[in-house]
C-alpha cells in the first residue's frame, strides 16, 4: 500500500477543486482539476478543460499514485465549472430573471399557437394550460403535469419542440 492509499478521506478532500500534477508508476504524469477521490480505491478523478467548453476526464488508479502535487487553488468560477461537469442540463440553476423570461417566452409562444394558458400559484410561477395541465419552473417537458395522459404527451411534445427551436 502506497502513501497515497494510506491517507484518509479527509486528507483527500483537501485536494478537491485544486489543479494537481499526479505522478504515477512508470513515471506517467497527469495534470488536471481534482473532481473527487474514491474513498475505497483511492483513485483520483481529474478534469481538464479543453477548447470549446469541452472537458477531458481522467482517472488515476489509487494503487498507481506515487506523488500528488498541488499546482493551483481553485477559485469560485472554477469550482462552479467543476460542479457543472456531471450535472444534467435540466438541473442547471436559473436566476429569477431567467426563469421569468423562460416563463414569459413559453407563455407567449403557447398563446401564439392558440393554446389557452394562464399563470397561477405562488407569485404566478406556474403556467396552467387549458385548465388541465400545469408547467412549473424551469418550464421544460419534465415539469409538465396532468391527469390526462393524452394532453400531457402532446403538450410535452410541443414544449420539447419549442425548446429545441430556441437553441
């Protein structure tokens, strides 16, 4: 068992969100931002930011780690970028202004297509379609709810098409 594997999870946690250089067996070197360290195998998950907002993920197996050197502390923006790597797109956090714009844009689009829609609920955050379907923030197909499965399916399809057209 090497020195890296003997560390505790609290020791490994001090490396998270930091730019490191890992020297592994056979003098292999890896550089990247530490996303996490597996507490069972001591494997290090590294992220490297490439061009075009792409990310490269590397895993260095714990038994192969010889040395880990911290090169740079992560700032707030870097920590946010690292947190978003594995977050599904729909879980993206929206500001209140963005949510209001999404709601208003979807409402306008539905009305333009002659679909009756009203606002209801706490501070008018929920859209009500034809009195039988609700759309909650952030106003995607997954946030549609209705006891009528046919209407639910059709409106989800419309909302999905609308969102794809917006991108």
